[in-house]
């Protein structure tokens, strides 16, 4: 049986405490009024952090200059009309910037909550694939996977709570939840049959319930198989895993549309569900590899050998290429077609998020490609750990890029809320996962393929 070491427990609790303080400070420092938001923008501009694009005062100056050139040939009545329009434009811009800045800690919280939940859900899907395929190499890793999926329900509940708070209008992450916005936006108004708060939350609860039920029964059958002489529980696991994969691939796509893509309801991509899945699965496999290597270093998982780590590293490499293929396909097709309502998504990210947008390509593709393309490197823990840490951080940046531009626009920077959110949920993830490991033996000894898995050599 695994024992949760005090050192690791204290590290997880420390991450949670530091992260909580960072999140609280992020929420406290967020503007509460439009005037506070204007003061923050003005302060950033004076310090050299703002740009003429971000500064509402600059918008005013530019608009006034344009207006003056027009007024040279027009009557005073027209001048008054333009001035009124200019004031209205500035007021709307100030309100928009206020919503972006007030969204920032909420978006940071949501990015971190979704990312670690995404890892657990990805591991659940990978585990189901192994069960449905009746894979012979992976049973020695089943309990590691089952422990990671222990985060699924608590992590999912946190995400649902954030979504519910959005529905209560405590933030403006999802603009389609604002009746005033819907009333003045024909495109969003045409989607209200699907994008409405009750149906949105019901879908989320339905998805989480289905995923959690599969996790509960697969874990139950796995533990029961250890005590059984036959293989009836193994067969039950096979059947529900095959059925779950059908349920998962549909619900994961809809979840991606609901929880991420609808933050920008004017844009859509038919590839988006697959794109989120690719980020999810590579993060999941990487987490399995890193946790397995850690447990082996502590004297556990004695039957996990270099060949198992090699196979996990192959999946890390392969899914990194798969993610890159989907990223390129989505980006290039939209960029080449140059349809305004589609290409705006990428223009926003290239102009305002240039470093994280292209930086994640290096972290999620180029670095894993260079480190893991060599078969020998896949057997060396040092290289797998190094690549794994970069991949995890890279896909956190990927989720950041999917959510932040639509939620906060160009009013972003890495501050206390972003760092605090990551640390808090990292600590919570570690605490729940390793606590779950103490509840059952780390070897699923009753699995009929366990002998093959122990002898596995590549």
C-alpha cells in the first residue's frame, strides 16, 4: 500500500495556501468601478506598460483629430452630433475595458480550474481506451490512472461552480449570459435556443455525471477483480469502457464548445472539440509518466520498467505531433480563407498574445520533438521529466490562449491571480491524487493481462 509522505502533503498544502493568497489578492486588486479601471489604464500607460491601442485617452485624441478635420467643411450642428457620438463611444469603451479588467482574476481562476480538471478527464479517456483495447502493456499503470481520475469529480464541481457564478452575473466571462448584450446582438440572439443559462448548466451537470459514473464503476470493477478468481469484473469493465468512449467523444466536443468556445460566441471552429481533446490527452499521458517516474523513485511500482516509460514517452511524442497537426489545420484553414468573423480569433491572439501564442508552439511541439524523437531518450527518466514539465506548462499556456483573449482582450499580464491560480490547483491536484493512491494497492493484481504487463519489454 502507498503511504502519502508528509513532505509531499506539506508541499501540496503550501502550494494551495500560496495560491489562495495570490487569487485573493488578484480579486481584491481588480477594479470595482469604471473610474478605477480608467485609473489602472492611465497608470499602466504612464509606466510604459500600456499602448496607444489600449489607452482610452488615446482613442479620444484620435477620434477628436479625425472629427476636427471633418468639421473644417461642415456646420456646427454636425460638430455637436459627432461630439455626442464621441462621448458615447468613449463611455462604451471605458465600460468594455472595465469588464475586461474585472474579468482578469475570474479568467485566471477558470484557466487553472479547467486545466487540471482537463488532465483528469484526459486520463479517464486514456484509461478507457486501455480497457476497451484490452491492452497488455498498461495494467501495471492502472492504479496510477485511477488515482489521477480521483480528481475528476471535485475538479469538475469547481468548474461547474465557476460556470454557475458566471450565470449569476458575478463576472462577464460569457457575454452571451448578459441579457443586454443579447438584446443588441442579432448573432448571439439567434443562438439563445442553445446558449441559455439553464440549458448550459444542465448540459454541464449531465456531462460531469456521466464521466463520474464511469469512473466510479470502472474503479469498483477494478478493485473487485483483485478479489475474484474469474474475469467477470474485467468483462464488465471492458463493456462499460467501450460504451463510455462513445459517450465521451460526443460530450467532450460539446463541453469544449460550451465551456471554452462560447466565451467568444461570434467565432466557431468545427475542429475545436478535437483540438481541446488533443491538448487534454497529451497533458494526461504526460501526467501519468511524471507521476509513475516519481513513484518508482520512491520504491513503488516495481513492475514498471523502462519499456513502460518508453511507451508513455511515445504517446507524449505522438500526441504532441497530433496536437500540432490540429493546431496547424485550424489556424491555416482559417487564415487562408480570410473570412473576417473567423480570422479575427487569430488576429487577436497574434497581435495581443504574440509571445504565448507562438511560444506554446515551441513548448508543445519543437521541444518535445527534439527531446523525444530519439528512442533511447524515451527510456531515460531525465529526458522524459524535462520534456514532461515543458509539455504540461505548454498546454497550460494553450488553455490560457484559448480563454484569456476572449475574456480579457489585450488587458492581460501574468500577475498574482495567474500564478496563484496555477499553484492552488496544482496543490489541490497533488493532494487529491496522492491521497487517492492510499486507498488501494498500487498493483491491479487481478487483471488477466497483468502477467503480460509485468513481462512487457519493447
